[in-house]
C-alpha cells in the first residue's frame, strides 16, 4: 500500500527528508536526451507541462489532480503515488527569497529538489538540486554521499524539529547564457557558482523554511546560508518504511544525547588535566606540611657560635655605561677599595661595635659577615667556629632602612616572620608566645596592635625608633646564631641581653646548664660615652683598614674626653698616619664587664620556644604550602584594610563600562553599525592593555619588601608569585575587567545569547592575564619603574597598531608584517570579532538605493582580514602567551630579583 504524506514543514514520522536526486530519462518529453523527469528540448533545460511526474507551473499549464507545489511535483494524494511510484518517491521545491539577490534578479527564483530513492534512515544518498529563475534553469548542483540527522531546538516560536542533510563532494554547473551565467554580463556568476565545492548542508525546520549552506554561500548570506521559504514537500512511502523509521527513531531517542565534538572533548580533557594536576600538587603540599608538623620537637640549639674574619678585602668597580645597566647593576671597570685586609673576631655572647667615620667600610663589613650578595669583589675568609669552614649559620641582619609591611600591625608583622622562619613542628601557640616575648623585650607593648604605616613619614603609624625595633624583632623571632645590625644603638641594651643570654626570649640552656650567647655586631657611627662602655669590644676602621680597638692598644688621650670621639678623630686623620700595630684580632677589649648577678637579672626565659633544628642559612623553615598560606593571609589583610584600592578599581570599571556602553549603545546591523561593533571590541581590548599598568606599579612598589624577605629566606619566589596572582590579579585585574566588559557588552547590544557572551568573557579574561603577566615581567626585569612603565605604554600602542583595526594586516609591508604574530591584542580582537559574527549577525543596509542583506562575516573578512574559523586557534595562542610569560616571570624572579648591595 502506498501513502501520500504531505507536510509543508518537511516533517514525516519525526524525520525530514531533503535533497535527493538522480538523472534519469524523461518518458514524457519528445527528446531522447538524458534529463530529469519533466525536462526536454534541445538542451534538456526546458521544463515540460505534461510529464508523468514533474509538472512545471507555467502560464499555459496547470497541476493535475493529486499534485501541488510551485512545480507541480509534490504529491497530495495516495492515488498520485500509485501512478508515480515507479518513477520516484518524494519531491520538494522552495521559493528563494533574499533582498540582495532580489535586488539583482527581481523575478521569481525557485529551488527544485529531485529524488533518487525513497528514504531509509541508514541509507546515504546523492543530491540533485536546480535553481529555476523566471521558468528557466540557471544552474544545477550534485553532491554525494549524504547523511541525515534529526534534532530538536528551541526558537522564539517554540520547539521545532530540525532535520539536516550533510553531503560531501559538492559540484555545481552553470547553464551557459542563462541569466545567472552570462546572460547579463554585468552580473555573471559563472565563476562563483563553479567554485561552490566542499560540503553542502541543507537544514529544514517546521516553519516551512530550509537553509542551503556552503562555505562561500555562508560568507555572503550569513552562517545560516541561503534561506528558502514557502517550501512544500510530499512523499510516497509504504507503511513498512514508516514503521521501521518510528522504531529506529525511538531507539535513537532511548539511547539519549548527542555526541560531543572533538574540540569540546579536547577542551574538557585539557581542563580536567589542569584540575587534576592542581589537586595533585595541593595533596602533595598537604602531605609534606603534615609530615613537617609531626617532626619531634626537643628544644633545638641556637647561639654558641663565634665569628672570625681574616684578610677581608672588598673592591667596588666604577660603573660602565651600557644598555644592560637598565636591567641590572651596571657593568664594572676600574675600582675603589672599600676594605683592605681587615681581620677580626668576636666570641659568642659578646657585643661588638664597629666604629669609623662615614665611608670607612663599617656597613660593608657587616654585610659581608651577614653573607649578603654584593655587587663588588671581595677576598678573604669568614668562618664560624666551632663549625668547619664553609658552614653558614643563621645570621640575622638588620639593615639601615626599615622596610616593613605598612598595612600590618606590629604583632602581625612579627607573627608573619615567626610563621615562616620557625620550624613547622613548633606549635602555633608557642610561636605566638615567642612573638609576645620579643614585643615585651623590645618595649613595643604599647604599639603592638598599631599598624606600622609608611616608614618614610608619609603615612600614620609607629615612630621611626619603634620601626627600628620592629626591624630587629623580625630578626630575633628567627632565633639567629649571629646578629649584625646597622645603627642599632637605640636598642643596644636589648642587644646586650641578647648577646649575654641568647636574648632571654630566645635563649636556652646549654648542655651544662648555661645559656648559649649570641654574637652581636653593631655598626655605630658616633656613640655617646655611656653607650660606648656598653660594648664588650670595639673594631675601629679608617679608609677600609683596621686601626685597632679601645683599651691599652689605643694611644693616650686626654682624661674626660669621650673615648669614642677620640677614636673617631684618629680614624678621620689623613691615611698617612702610621697604623697601630695589631695582631690577627683587631679588636680591643672594653674593661667594663658584666657581673654574674647582672646576667641573671632578666625576665623569665621562654626556653620551650626554641626551634627544633639548627637550620642552615639558605633553607626555608616552612613548607611551600605553609608559605603560600601565610602569604595569602597577609595579602588578604592588606586587601581588606586598603579598601580604597579595591573599590577604586571597581568604581572605575563601572564608570568606564557605562561610558563605553553609552558610546556604542545598541549598535545597529548596518555596515556602519558593524564597524562600530568591532570598534567597541577594540576599545575594550585597548582599555585592558592600558589599565594593566597598575599591576606594574604594584610590583615596583612591593619589590623592596620582597627583596628583604627573600634575602632572609622567608619564602620561595614561586609562593610569592602565586599569592600575588590570587590576591592581586583576580580582585584587581580580572574582576574589574569582567564588570566593565559585561556592562558594555549588553549596553552595546552585542550577541544576545549566553554561549557567545561567555566565549567573549573567556577571551577577555585570557587577554587580561596576558597583559598582567607582561607587566609583571617588566616590573621584575627593570629596576627603574619609570622605564618599565614607558615600555609598557609603548607596547600597548604597538598592539593597537597591529590589532587589525586601524590598518588591514595584509597591506603592511612584509618586512614589518611579521610583528603581528607577537601582538596579543590581534588574537584577542580577531577572536571576539569572530565570536560576534558567529552568532549569525546579518548586515541589512541600502547602498545607493540597492538593498543589501549579507553576512557580517563577509564584511569582517573584507575590512579586517580576520579568519572565520580562528576562534579556538586564538584561544590556544593566548594560552601560549600566558604560559610563556608565566615561565619568564618565574625565571626572572628566581634569577634576577635578588638583593644585591
């Protein structure tokens, strides 16, 4: 039994049948040429009215009973199927309506689709379609093989069934001298039609609309291709085929879901791998942290170490002008001797003062003993008895300038140092008790909960003397073996107690029941007489040479005269004064001693607070995860207290978003409107490039604090960079950028769907990370912040030039064109532009009275040269920029951003 199934929506048993055709001999035409049914004539291009199956509608013929459609080729009754079954099974035709096409060819255009065999769900077929204009065939296309898919989609009119045929090996041929193919020379489309190759997609829905899609056609008429309206369809099919189709469709629906594309699968795999790697790293860090906390704690050792230096000479070379001096310290030539064969020693438990006029080399000697990296060259040896040469104990160094975290309180700053410089096995409560003891010993109880503030006097906070004591406290909480200090005379009594008793707060009982003292060396410029007699020994320097010390080795001086002033007068004399005869130890002993009762007088010793291990200088006391936790805690406190920084970024983002959105408010779909859309996208990218300069300033501002803390082995540079990424990049870069671009996106009327919006945000976030890391790199690479800011601004202008908005990249001379591949903004603008036109944006405009309705893709390619399929390529390139810049920043921080004195 044959049934006639007619549906203007191309819907049959949940399956849409489209575009199948094959050439056959027409039994109804007088000619014997091989043509499709219903055609004849000398060229086989004339439609016939009396064919058995095909009946083209003309002015002098009408459709027979049982047939309908524009071409009388759609069956409407079962009786018609009985007659035509041996010839074919189904036919369809559609009206081709497009304003641009109608402006060139105003008469009626019809697309006729002819069959080869009846539909079976698993059968692949060939396609034959022809375009008829004003009753004359213009061109025909064939493609094979073809496969069919069925899906449901939601549109503004409700749920609709979408049936899609995908055919390969498309080939189209023009009918010579037809209207489309040379009949009108001005609009000859022969080369264009002949160039239609590759994949053909025909998609039809339940609104009587089909779309003829091919790459060239899509570039002109939009991503939906050439629209065909008023389509009618009819099929002759047996009941058995319908039953089979329903069963197959039900089974396919029961199996559920559609397959993910290869790109989606690959993207999910990459994301999953990154997440898995992050979880593994966190798990490993947690394991190492727990293992460190479980180590036994028995009080450890601290102090009991002497210091000896022999024949220390240090030469600073004069700078040599070169471009490399912009990045690092200037290269050297010639030289000036700062220290000349200086020798000396100090025993544990002693307090030494290094005296000398300005330029004598006091600070240089202290820094060399402390093991600080110097830019000059030095010779000689520094040892720490009773340990063998080469061993470097924990040496606390207090510099001349106080570099402190301004937003933290005194207690928080000391707790931060204790958390990173004391072993993991020491309980948190014990670290807090140690911090409280240090605060009490340094006389900082009154300002313990006060923010430190700017130490340069520009902000409210603690006084300069209190800041100096905080600097010393930061070193004391690390339980040092040796303490070197510059200009530490304000707290010399505390330092003397530290030397005698190991600092009371950090001292401990030795193996014989006595405390191990700490060697303390102070660089003092001009002490008072009372302060001078506090020191156990004095080391006098003049012009880089050791002259001697106080006591019997000093030349007679007038009674009542300040000994320190007298020694400084000697050291200030011209260098031709003979040196005093000295042995290997150029240190004079002060006669004043400290009684045993005085040693016992002090506050209660907190002996249990000593570290377990006697850590060697150059090792991190805390694990990486602990470093990251403590750094993040400090960054969170700074961000929470300095609210102006965060809210300023947010407010500026909102204001700029509203301004940009108002500037491009609801851009139209005309050619000028499309240029405005791309201009809006370009404006947002340029704004991100310039706003990321604040990241560079923050790096330059925090650099001195990082150098001090890194030189004292608080944490690794990687942990510091991760904390900056979490609490600087996310709240101050990414969040304001998302707010700005979200406001602008919806006000400007860009693609109104979630998929394209989030794809847009992905590109914006990636570009923000690229520019932030780039500015991080400049901030760490150049010591001069002004140079870094200048280069960042110039690079932003370079990116604007090569983004593809101001100049078509193909028009740039080849000698300069290669620079586009180094421009992140080029990939960013291309990706978000492709994403915008990929939403199906159509350009509707009128040029000199001719209506134009073409795809925005064509305009984008003509004006800017962006590749239609380059979105995911651009995503990968931006990821590559992030990875490359990230590695570069880590390398520069590890290798170059280190303290050099």
